[in-house]
């Protein structure tokens, strides 16, 4: 492990020193290694780090760790730090960034190319946030039929400043949260990282269980894994799932999201409470955008694994004995992964049908899928109307 603290930058030097001391202890100090497995709170407290929701155990590294700690690794190359605010404008529109700025969430983890994140980190630190680039570089693995969205990564390795690869940027209002999150990434402490990000405990635990299956069968899409596990409600056709907008993690493929984690179930109360709180904050500080966000989060959504997704803002689902139909405005329809001429023609009619007990199919396709019936409750509609 190379340690090269920058002499003229006080915080990078302090951060590198703290991280180096902890990594060295986690790799070589048998007492600390034992405490991480049996009493993580006591182990972390030796660095004056505390968290009121630690996992029962944190596995220490099984083998030596190779990592470089210096200013450019943590902050990015100097040549990329001074860029106009326009260079980071798109990041500042992300819900997780806005929620961090409003004090509604404790930590943001933003992925992107190294040059852009270096500029964003510099922008954040100039406004009194603590921000560091994660210990790894990688390339996003584009999911099939998701319009370039990625749920997983490839070519993961130790960060090399200036490589231009993708990185993760950790941003928080306090030093402890950022440094602990950095160590979580280095040591693969995914459950603790989720809790630092503010995700519900139940969802962090479920993610760890489902992730291997999601990677093996669904390119890291835990939402599809959860859909495949769940059963339709009594009285509903096989191809219909009734979801609350608060657990909608599929609209992100169209650019709309309120939560960043995969819920443990479609009825997760903790996730619903978080989503409503986040929506209230976003609506208060960015008025006028809440209604548009809700329109897309509560719109019916057709999911066809292995083919693509279709979002139907303003659509109506009509369930009858002979089957179910979806009535929509083709002008408002949005699709990803199903851009062929034949599919566009099939979706131009403004109506889709599913026979009783059958999955949804688009004319000429052998792929079947689910239609998500999503909508805001009365409380949510009243909140939007304020």
C-alpha cells in the first residue's frame, strides 16, 4: 500500500492518514480484526467513528489490500478540478444530490466518468461538503434493452488517477460518513454502505441475498428478481402487478426516480415512508417539479424481460372478465429497448390487450411480460394539490 499524503492540502492529508491507519489495522492488527467480526462499534470507535446502526459483524479483509492513498486518488487530477458550474449542472439535478443539499439524506454516492466527478467533488468541497472519489475504477456494463442504463459494472480495479474510467463520488456534510463509506467500498461492506446511504435495514439485507441471483439472471436488476419471486394479487390476471409509486424502481430507466435502493418487498413500509418524505422535500424546495415526477412514477409500466420497457403516462388500465386492456395516448408513450419499427407500429394504436390469465405480449413477439399498475393514493394526490 502506497501512502503519499499531499503536503499542502490539509484535509486530503488527514483523510489519507485516517484511512491508512484503519486499513493497516484491519489487515494486520489481530485485535481489530477480531473486533470487526464480533464488535464493530468498538473497532470503529478507536478512530472516533460511531454509527447507531452497525451490522452485527464486518468481515476484515482476507488478504493484503493494494491501494494508493494520495490527493489525486481521493480528489482526482488537479487539471480537472477547475471547471465551470455548467460542467456539473446535470449532476445537481439528480434527486439524491438535491436531497443531500436539503439535508434529507446523509450521503450521496454518484457514479460517472472521472473527469466529471472530479469537477463535481471540487464544486462540493467549495461549498463545505466532504467529498472523495471511491477506491475503485470501472466501466459500466450496459444492461440489455435499458437504453444505456447500467445496474452493474465490469473491469473493476484499483483507481488510477487520470485514467478517465468511471468512479464513484462520495459526498456528505461530515467527514466520518464519507470515510466510512470509502472503507465500505474497499472492503465490500455492502450492508453498512447501504445503511450509511440511509437505506432501510430490511432492504439492505434483502439486497445482499438477491444480488447474486440478479447478477446471474438479470444483469444486476434486483427489481426483476423481485417481480419473478412475487405472485399476483388474488383476483388479478397473471400479467398484472399492483404497485405503489413509492417502490417504483423501474421508472429510473426513463430518467425518473425518488429512491435509489431496491426495496425488500413491494409492501415495504420503510421504503414507502422514505419515498413520501423525499417527495415532500423535493416538492417543497423545487416546486412545480413534484407533479411531473409523480405523473411518471405513478404511470403504468410494461416490463418485458429480454426485450425492453414501455412507460404510459396518463394511461388507464381496465380489468374485465374477458381480459385486461391498457388505454393510452401514443404521443406520451415512452419506450426503451423496443425501438424497432414493428414494435412502434404495434404500440401506436393506443390500446393493448391481455386475455384472462395471460401475460402481456406485443404483436409479433414471443416475449411476455408484466404490466405494473402504479398509482398515487389519496394522501399523495392531496399532497400534490397543495
